[in-house]
């Protein structure tokens, strides 16, 4: 059974920081690219950051310089460190596992709410 278990969401003031974690089980972790996708009410889903199985990283322009994605392969865990948070970062954040082999399944976490508000 595949599980992506997320933690770290919550309520934070503008300018604050949060670190999201996602622990994967039931997959060969090193065979997957890992990403963070967010969705806010009234907006399309947005791929915020991705880190490949080889460690290559890409960010959406709006979070560059503020967010950092990383992975700990020994712990089957991907992180998203978020700093200088803005109200427009408010969304449900989902952990996503993308197989290197395109015919394999994609997997999603349950989502964790991040709210940035005064």
C-alpha cells in the first residue's frame, strides 16, 4: 500500500516560516521525482517545486528565493521549507510522487492546509 503522509501545515503570519514534510512508504523512493503542488480556492493547481530522483530542482517563479525543496532518501522524505510567507501562499499543499517510468502510477498525499494571515 502506497502512502504519502504530510505534516507541518498551519496558520502563520505574513513574513513567517513553515516547513512541510512528506514521508513516503510503499514505493521505491529513489525511483520517483517528488513535488509539491498547491491549490487555493478559485485558482488552478500549481506545481510549486520539484526535486528529481537525481536531485535536480525547479521552482515556480513566485516562490524562488523563498522556498527550498529537499529530500532525504535514507528517510524516504521530501521537505518544503517556506520562508517570507505571503497571504497569496495560502493553499492546500499536496505531496506528489512522479515515477521515472511514465507507465507507473502517480501518487498524492492527503494535503495539508497552509494559511498565511494577520
